[in-house]
């Protein structure tokens, strides 16, 4: 009976890890995207200012 509890706990921990780890990775990617989004917009603004006017 004790071995069954150990197997159940191990299975629960494994399933939790399979759900939690990808969520942490996705959250990290989302934060990274939000942090770098402003830098991308600033680079686009600089490109537009430096562009030659069309005739």
C-alpha cells in the first residue's frame, strides 16, 4: 500500500511538472517580448527619421 502511495505521489509530481514548466517558459517568453517590444519601436522610429524623403 505504501508503494502505491509513492507511485501516486510521483505521478502527481510528474504531471504537475509537465504543466508548470511549460507555463513558466511561456511566461518568460511573454515578459521578454514585452521588454524588447519598446526597443523595437524605438528602432523603427529612428529608421523613419533617417529615411530619405521621396521625390
